[in-house]
């Protein structure tokens, strides 16, 4: 898999920060900053040769949007690997770690797929979800829009929600042992010990897929919980402090980014996408 440029991911995050600044300080469902975020990501994917589709849904009296991007080269859609991230923020801030980070990480992996003109054995699809912060709404709408047969065509769904927490933990979802191992092996190759997190279970868009019987996985650097002593030693972090002290706050802005965690996780996404789609 290629090495994803963390500078490119940071540049995307700066653009999402600008979107928030130009739209009242957030990128939340039902607010103009969310649709502007969708338009920004869609343009980059269209220019790179992806086949994109914006799925509209209604939630809480306002229109929500999911952006779906299919890579036209490679194997049949009957055997699809998906990677997804929620693109909406909460109303209180620009949502750069939560979840500009995952959104920009999978975007740069998608653009790397295009750059390499990858022809994987399986089909590749990327997704940016709306209204996650209102209860996994966009991803649930997507999954429930699929027939039972179409759900079965999804070989694996990978989820990335918060991958640049300032006081970063290196967490891997434990839903599926084989997918978990793909991520563990990547981090091990970089001398990083990973852990599982009880904070993850059912609390992001992978749950919409897991509930429908799809194999899921992903990585996470921690939200509002506190880092333990042992973890602080392992990961060179701060014990007794939250992984992300700006979680769901106004200060979740462009300065709320751990570049090392962002780089490692973006490269881990590329590794998993290449490995699982081959
Ligand atoms: N979904 C939570 C949020 O967006 C945080 C979270 C991320 C939880 C990843 C579990 C896994 O606020
Ligand atoms: Ca990198
Ligand atoms: Zn959140
Ligand atoms: Zn989130
Ligand atoms: Zn690799």
C-alpha cells in the first residue's frame, strides 16, 4: 500500500476548518456547513474519476446527505469492501478531529487508489455519512436502503471516526478477529502496541452495518475518556487526561490534531484497504 501524505490530509482538514468558519462555526446536520463539506469532498472524488452519488434523507425536519463514491476499476460489486466516516460535526464546533480526521483520511486513501489506478480483486466503495451525531442516522438510512441481497455483497465495512486525538490512544475495533489483525499487524510494523476500547462498541456508523450482519472493523484514537497510566507509558501520552479534551467542543479545530496519530492511522487505512480488497 502507498504511504499516505499526512500533509495532504492536513490540507483537507484546513479546508474543512474554512468551511466551518464560513458557515457559522460548525458543519452539523441541517446547517449549511454540512452540505458545503459534502460538496468539497465530492468535487475531489469526481475529479479523480470516482462515480459519486449523494443520497438524500430527511431527519429532524431537515435534509441530510450521504456521499457514496465507487471506484470503477477492479472486481465485481458482488464482493465489495467499503470504508466510511461521518462527515457531520456537532453544532458546538468545526469537528476537525471528530470527524474531519476520518473523513480526510479515507479521502486521501481514495485519491491514492485513483492515483495508482488500482485494479483490486474486490470492488471498492467509500462513504461519508450524514447525521451520525444525531444517532448514526445517515449510515442507518444507507443500510436500510439496500436489499438483503445487496447487504450480502458487502464483504467488509471499515469505519474511521476520530483518528487524530491530541492525547492519542491506538485502538482497533475487535468486532472481527481477521480484520482486527490486519490493523494490528500494521501498527506492530511501526512498533506501536494497540488496544481495544469499550468506548467503540455500537457508538459509530459501523454499528449500522454490524447490526445488518456485515463484517466490520476500524481504528480510533479515543474521545472523552481518560488515558490510564499504563496507556500513557505505551503511547507516550498524558495519564489522567482525556484522549481528546476538545471532544464535542468549540475547540475541536485545526489545532486539535495529533499529526503522528493522523499519519499512522491514514497509512493504516491504506494498508487495510489494499490488503482486504486484493
Ligand atoms: N461516535 C462518537 C462520536 O462521533 C465517537 C466514537 C468514535 C465512538 C469512534 C466510538 C468509536 O461522537
Ligand atoms: Ca504517511
Ligand atoms: Zn461526535
Ligand atoms: Zn464521531
Ligand atoms: Zn501494507
